[in-house]
């Protein structure tokens, strides 16, 4: 079975949906952020939970990462290998544009909805969450536009399915993905 590749802006629900898909399909999950966190830990950064990317320390790592494109290229090399192997769920920003294989899903959600979700998850202020999300999204856009020429704002051409998370909960999103994924694989 081919890999399922989930992409979308920060805090749109990629991790939550990947965990639900993993339970439903029995595939392991891996994300670019997991590999980047390993690389950050190797450089002495202190990891703290799933929301580490929303911390000031992570922002320092992002700045370091900006000056060395080898970080992202290494992550992408490792993820491409996983895509080729199949039977995995990958959360990523870049793989839909870089991988030739895989079932590619774009999760969309407004900044307000994503900030609300993040603030609830982290027990923080929505205004602060929105500011952090804007900063993360801007950093990601800049890094991957420079590195690969990816236009996150406008290019949805790689995707087999696009889901609006403003209108559907994680279980419903998972149901949609499983249905389309199974239909696609039944045709092969």
C-alpha cells in the first residue's frame, strides 16, 4: 500500500489526523518535524512535548536551520525513502511536491480556527497562538520557497484530496481520507 502524505499549514490537525489514521490502518506515522527534532536534539536543543515547535527555543532552531539548507534536505531525503517504502503515514510540508509516489492530502483551516485549536491544546491565549502560527507559517513559506520554489499559498496541484478542517472534526476528516485512500488503492 502506498504512503499517505498529510500536508497543510501549522496547527491544522496533521498530527491528530495522522494518529487516527495510524489506528485505523495500522501504519506507523513519521513526520518531518520528528526528524528535525532529532537533528535539533543532536545539536543540544532541549525537546519538550508535541508543542515544542511553538516555543522560543524552537524559533531559535528555525533561525539556525534557515542558515543551513542541509537540515531540510536531509529531512526530505529520509522522508522520500519512507514514501517509497509505503505503508506509512507522513506529516510534512514538502513531500507532496517532492515525492512522485503517495496519496497526498492537503488539510486546510483558517488562522483563527488553528489558533483556537492550538490555544486549547496548549492552554494558552488565542492571540499569542495566532501570532506564533503566523510567524511559523511565514518561516516555512520562506524556507521552502527558497529551497524548492514551493508556493504553499497557491499550488495545490500535487494533492489527491483537500479537506477543510474548519467544517469537519478529526474523526470526520479521517473517515474522508480512509474512504478516498481505499478507493484509490482498490483501482490499482
